[in-house]
């Protein structure tokens, strides 16, 4: 199972856990190794026993992004997108 939630988040599963995965290639820091400069990738993984808990965590982490919205319309659009994503996953 691999469910893409949005541009940065997805949920995967093994036999026992659900994983909320974050990967943002736009947010990585540049680093130099052996004289070669590369751009890193910001990523993280959280483990949950149920998909419900993974989705709740996604909502919490998405709301951090929503909190940076510049206008009420932008905020509402982000919240509607989160709600639509959750509905699609739980079908």
C-alpha cells in the first residue's frame, strides 16, 4: 500500500505499522562533499499502529503549513484540500 496524500506526504504500510512519510526536495540544504556541491532532501518518517493515527498526524503536520497562509481564502483552500485528501484515503 502506498497512498500519496499531497506533494510531500504519503502513507505506506508493512505487516504491522503504517508509515507517514515526508519528502521535500525543494527544502533541502546544500552541502559539499569531496569538492562537489549537492542539494540535500528534507525527509522524515513517523510510525503508527493504525491508519487513523497516521491521518491525524498528517492533519496536524498539514495545519502547520496552513498556519503560514497569507489570507483567509488561502487558509480555507488548504483546509478543503486536507479534507478532500482524507476523504479519498478513507473511501
